[in-house]
C-alpha cells in the first residue's frame, strides 16, 4: 500500500486555469508583407516570412502564427506517427515554440511596432501544396487579432515542389555548397 500526503495530491492538475483573470479582447493588426517561394525543389531550403504590425491602440498580448499544410495525415495503420512532414522545419524563431502543433508565439507586440515571423523549411514531398497561415493575439482563444476591416488576418501560399533537387556544386576552395549552378 502506498501513502501520499494529501498536500502533494492538491498540487497535481486541476486548480485555477492558467488564463484565469485574463480579459478577452480584439486587437487590430496589419499584415505588412508575406513571402514564400511558389516554386521550390525537393531538399532545397526555402524561407517563409510574415511581417505583422500593430495598428491598434493596445499592445497585442501574444502575437501568434499558426500554419496548416506543412504536414499531412497518412492513414497507413502501421505508422507510429500518422502526421508526415510535407516540409521539415530547419529553423524557427528563437523561444517561439509552443505546445501546439505548427503554432509559434512571438510575444507582445507594442502599438505601432512590427514583428517578422520567419521559418526556414525544407520541402520533403514533391507536388503542389497549399500552406495556410493565420495570425492571432494569443494562444488561449480569449484574444483575437483582426484587420482594420474586421477580418481575421490569414492567407495562404500555393507552392509547387519539383521532384528533382535544385542543381548545386561544391566550391573547391571554400567547400561551400553553391545552389543554382
């Protein structure tokens, strides 16, 4: 028989929600620019950028970016993980990872200031793919980002990934990989 002090059990789970006391609200942002190459090659890194500016009157509590389409579901029963990458994340914003799949937290965004979301991705699956993106003002759903027109800031990139990798050579003097030669 195992005995656990009641005080220890009281600290396990339950309790007050992490977002308790947070007010809900809507925050005005502007998508300044977006980019992600429309033509890519298998195994050749590509950079996605989304620039967001706070055009509202209040600091955005936690600027977040969520993506759909960088992985795909494979229904093969024998797989340990049915989520298969369409792109492999090579580099993401520092300290921006969250417990949510394909969602990054960029922190507070002061009035009039901008932040750039940048991901370096490696295409893993040839074909035509659509990556949907959305910007929000927090992870919990209590805060929403909106454009001046009242819409959720969101969009998509349609990308054609070629079957063949982009041509590349190795510079004999530096040892650096030179792409597109």
